[in-house]
């Protein structure tokens, strides 16, 4: 397989890091919590998990999948 190899020296790459274009996210970048946008705080996540567990426990007569008596 033939291809083009791009070779950049260390100094050039370090200069690119400080470029204004490198500090601006692309316009079509998807929002991924913790990666491209701020992550939810762990306290909020714990509250959500508690609510889910409480709602599952409030449903009588249903067993979680994969568990049997």
C-alpha cells in the first residue's frame, strides 16, 4: 500500500498547540459529557442512580432480568 507520510518536527507541533484554531472546537463536534463538554458532577449522578433504584423497587411483582428465585 502506498501512502503519503507527513513529517513534522517537534518545534512546529508545539507552535500549533498555541494556535487560535487549535483552541476552537469544530462546529459539528458532538456533545459528549466529560469529553467535549463538562461532565455532570458525581453528586448529580448519585442522585439519579438513587432515583432509578427507588423506582425499580416501587414496581411490585417484577423481577430483574437474569435473576430467579
